[in-house]
C-alpha cells in the first residue's frame, strides 16, 4: 500500500481514538497537526478528524536526530528578519569562507524566506525552539541540508501560512510532529 495512503489511514485512526481537541484553561479547542516525515522529506497538515489539508516536500536537518519529536507552533511571522546563530555563522565561515551579517532584513536574500513558524518542542533531545520557514535556496528542498530548521519553497510556505494562520489566530492548537515515516510511531506521538 502507498505510504501516503498508510499515513492518511494512521491519522484517521489516531483521530478516532485520541482527543481531537486540546484543553487550555478549561476551554476545548481544535487540534490541527503538521507532520514532517524525515524518510520521504514530506510535510503534511491534518485537520482534527484526519483529513489532509496540505502537503509538500521539505528540507530537513543535516544532523540526524532522535525521532519522534513533538511540539507546537507558538508564533507565525511574515517577512521575518534573520539573525544567524553563532554555530551557523561558524559553519558558513568554515564551509564557505564568508562571514554572515548579524541580521538579514526581509527580502530575496533572507534565508528565512517569506514566512517563519516558530516551534516549541518538549523533547529533551530536541532544540527547545526551532523554525519552519521558507528559503532562498530552493534547490535544497527534498534534501538533508539545514542546520536544524525545516525549509519549504517560498511559495509553499506562503500557501501553508494561508492554511494555518487563520486556524492559529482563531485559537486552534497547531501540533508539530517530526517522525521517520507516517506509520506506527506517529500514532504514539499524535495521540498524546
């Protein structure tokens, strides 16, 4: 059976057995899920009952991480500035022989692209905060090529923001799951 069909069936099963609403301060709110499968480098968005709302290819981190990891979207920013972390500045200096600026304004040369989703993770092995964002290097989509973030083509991150931002602003919880594939381990993570 096709991996995508298996993924949809797993998500539907999870939604039937898990709570499709999050509770915050005694109020129930819908849960949408952004699932990133590292094996096929795909991002998929699911509504509370498991319908796929969006999918696209992504770039994932070069350094392998212990999966699955779960978290949530904590902010969405259009036209972000980019402030490279010291480790990224060192990596670019070592590999490309050039010094990055301290801050890059919005625009075509910005590695954050046109939209940034700030993510917070609760896994001890994960960076506590990471980003899902566009890129100024679309040729790297579909590869292990990032320093820790998930990259989408700019037109796809804009389309994703058009799907997620209204839900986020309306109070939906947007969960994020990094996993190897959309199979068994996704069920365990998504149902928690």
